[in-house]
């Protein structure tokens, strides 16, 4: 049984491991931007209350 299957995306053949790594990095980036935006918004709200 081969775990590392490959997907055909047009003329490019992409392995399963590559897709998993890309999903990990994109979800990590999405989470980091979300946390950063939340902290920025929270600091702006706290500054207006003072």
C-alpha cells in the first residue's frame, strides 16, 4: 500500500505529502494572521476606551 499517492493537476503531478505540507503552512499562516488581526483590533478598542 502506497501512502504517498500523487494527484494530477493539469500537466503537473503533485504528491500527497506536498499537498499536506501546503495545507499545514497555509492553515498556520491563516491562524497567525487571524491572531495578529484580533490583537490589533483589541488594542484599538482598548485605546478608545481610555
